[in-house]
C-alpha cells in the first residue's frame, strides 16, 4: 500500500482450504480483511445418478453409485415409455458434467443437442438437472455417456444403459459391449502415452520437446486411462531432471553475460592516461559486483589490475630529487 509496509502472511491449507486474516493500519485507522484460499479440485467423480419416469427428482440405478464404478443400468422402464429422465450429479461442486447420447438414444428433437454433441438439460428440480433421453427404438436398450470434468480439467466417463424389462438381457449385453470397447480404447490411449514417455530416454536439454509431448499425451487421458499408465514416474522424473539442467544452463548463460559485460568494460579502458580514472573505476565496480563464479569467467582481469597500477603510477607526485 502507499507509504506502507508489506508483510507476508502464511496460510496453511487444511483439507484443501485456508483462511488468512489481514489487518491494514494507517495512523489510528485500521481495516481487517479475510482472505480465503483453496486448492483447485481434481475430483472428476460422479456423485449420484438416478433414473425415473417422473419430472421430480428421484429414482434408482444399479449398482449403487460410487466413484470407482463407471457402469450402471436401469432395466425397468415402463413398457409404453418413449423416454426416461436421467438425473446425474457431480461429487464435487466445482466440477461439471455433460451427457452424450450413445446406442439407440436421442433427444426430443435437434434443438436439445448442443454444438459439442451433448444433450442439453431439460429442466431443473430442487437444484438437480434433468435430462430427458428418448428411445429411438422402444424395444431396444439405449445408452448414454456422462462426462465429468474436474475444476482443474481432469475428465472421467460414466456409462448408463436403460431398457424396458423385456429388453433387460439385451441391455446387459450392450453394457458388456461398451465395457469391452472402452477397455480396448483406454488401453490403446494409455499405451500411446507410455510410448511417448519411454521415448524420452536419457534426459538432456534436447529432451524438452519429447518431454512436453509426453506430458501433453498424459494430460489428455481420462482418469481411467491414466490409471493404466505404469511409467508416469518416469515422466515426472524426466521433468525434474530437465528443470535442473535448464536452471543450470540459464545460470551459466546469465553468468557468462555478466562476465562478458565486465570483460568489455575492461577492454574499453584502452591505453591508460590520467583521464582513464572513470573507466577504470567503472570496470572495477562492475568486476567487484560479480559472483565468484562470474569472476572466474572474466578473461582479462589482469588488464584491469595493470591499468589500476598504471594509473596509480601516473598520479604519483614527481620525485623532487629527479
């Protein structure tokens, strides 16, 4: 603040959040500010999932919803139903979700589909969004994918198959088909990321591009796919090694630049005369400001000391006896 004093305030995160109290005083006046800090959530879990035939929040799915379970069914839709209401909720309030239509599923009309292909929510009841999902063929099961994105951008997918009782066995078979397809796709995505990580090899300054590509590939994976990557520690170790190398290279470049600047000042002294005092003092001040490592890189330090000696000799009083 203007004319004031800046003081650091330490806030320790507890369960991902912390509160700091700051008191600002000017003369006899003071104001107290409370600042709340929290870490960005990585939670991309589905918190609840319900299916029903009414426009009021409620319903069931099987099995019971947990963050670890990604596949659900509802096999008792009414025999005459043309659509079912799906009520998904995220586990963490800062996360978001989208519903995507899969096998035999449709929106009421094209206006219900967003530009990204997701299904728009139909209505909200008691703070819960409702998605009306229509059977394309009422005699077959239908499926949706629920994509949950955490606050920090991590993504996880959950799958729901809905059918009428007469098509329950077909629904179970569809769910197994989705599982098998997803397992293959997840493994392929994880394997591709692992290949990029393996390709990093021995880390050098030239590894930057390979490491960035591996990181980008890993970050693009879903939470499920990331769990299949077995060499993630290799990536984080490579990133740490590259930082050490880059920091050392940056320091070496900065040290050389500082030493070169001093070398130029010394070289600029030229032939020493009584008028060389300012140039010599400037070169000396620049040299003395260097670190020990930087001083070692100055290649003409002897020129400076010789110039200082020569200037001192020029400024000596004349010997009256000569």
